[in-house]
C-alpha cells in the first residue's frame, strides 16, 4: 500500500532519492531531496512541469532556513518568526549549495516552513530540505487530500504520506522584499495580505500571461478540464439555457440546477471554510458529466482575495 502515515518509510524513500507526496496545511506537495539534482529532476518529469518553473524549498526550522540562504534580512527573519510554520513563502538570496534546477537558475530561492505536524516532523528528521511543488500534474488544480494525489500521480510517487485534509486549502502566499523594504506579494495565498500589512508597505502583483513576475505564475494555472465561467450566478445561468451545468456557489445552492451538481463552499459564509473546500469542490464538479462549471465570486477580503484569484485563473480557457 502506497498511502499511509509511516514517517520512517517516507524518510527512507526521500533519502534514496525517490518522490514522496507530503501533506501540508496549504496543499499536498510532491517532494524530493532538494540537494539531489537527479531526485529534483524526477519532480519535473512526474508533473510534466517545465524546468524554467522554480520550486519552493521546505525546511523544518528557521535554523535550517538560514543555512540555505546567503543572508536573511531582519524583516524576513521577523516574518518567519511570526508566521512560520505556516502558509508564507519568502524569496531570498540562495547559497550555491542549492541546485540550479530548484531555482531555475535564479539568484533567489523560495523557502517556507510548513505547519502540518507529520511533515514538520519528517523535515526535522531529515538532514536536507525538500523541494516540493503542489502534487498535481502541471496546470491542474492543487490537491488538498491524499486521494487527489493518488488519483493523478500514484504511479509517479514512492509513497503518499497521509495527513488527512489540508487545513488551509490554498497554496502559500509568496512574498519578496524589495530594496526599500516593500513586501511584494507575488502570489496571494493562505496567509491573508492584511496580516502582512503590519510589517511595512505591501504591493500586490496581479498575474498576467504576458509578463509573469515569476516564471510559472501564469493565469492559466489551476484549470479544471471542464470550462469554468465566473460571474454572478443568476446572470450566468440565463446565458446557458441548453447546457448541463455544474455550480460552484459561495453560500447557497441555486434553483433550476439539480443539487447533486452544485457545491457550496461555506453555508455560513466563512472564508476559511470556503478556502478549505475550494479545490476539492472544483475537482468534484470537474469529475461530473457537465458542459460548464459556473462559479461566483466570494467577498474580496482576507482569504477571499486568494480564493477569487484561483477562481479567476481556473476560468481562463
Ligand atoms: O503552499 C505551497 O506553496 C505549496 C506547498 C506544497 O508548499 N507549493 C506550491 O508550489 O504551491 P508550486 O511549485 O505549485 O508553486 C510555487 C510557485 C511557482 O509559481 C513558482 O514559479 C514560484 O512559486 N517560485 C518558486 N521559486 C521561485 C523563485 N525563486 N522566484 C520566483 N518565483 C518562484
Ligand atoms: Mg502548483
């Protein structure tokens, strides 16, 4: 059986240069020894991901983070101390020890300390960091449950460490610190931007297909196979009278579509619950025989900003 909670086995596979899917509080990662270039290459092959798209390093402690970087500016240190372990990734100058393949040759490396207890224990037991992108085929929706990983990548991994459902459900927030000390948010994610605002000016980079600030941060990520249309549900439904519809609603189902083709993100309108349910809901609607998924915006605040970002990107076809 490839899925389980055997930390010793996960550790042994990683030490042997093989791929292990790891649970994190954000989404499941597809992990390999970051210092073993051959092992890292397997990640790109398994995901069918272009090698110009760099990976995030996962470490078990701030001490380990420091050992991977040329320098950790005081602001970064403060952010790690406040928000790690947790859904925050920071881009910082890397040491030559880190293979070029991990960073796509960039002088900076993305690092974070994930909060899931199993993965944290695993990381603390290893003497190398893990490189891990989300454990989905390139371009598809990220996995938030072990069965999502098994459904798409079971043959490519040596082991899936089962940590249950991801508690946050959205990928980490990625920031870079400018020379002037501005926090540049390159990807909205599981740490709400509002939380960062106490640490200096924050600038949010919106995504574009033409000039991505970071490689791989393209709009067309997170796409289900079924087209997804985003807007106001009542208006959208009127636009598709002849179609079999899947509905992704924020708080309540709508009339006129069978309820088994509708997913509600949070009946109480709780954005954290909505975030937790988002990717699993998109996956389950994508697995139905529907022509199109209609989705609505959630409130543009807190985690809602990252949810809307993912919905927007899922809707590009
Ligand atoms: O929550 C997360 O961040 C999850 C879990 C598994 O930790 N990981 C994740 O990794 O979402 P991935 O590879 O799916 O997304 C990482 C993003 C990519 O868009 C990549 O281009 C960007 O981070 N990135 C990584 N290193 C970078 C660097 N040095 N400079 C700019 N962008 C970078
Ligand atoms: Mg990803």
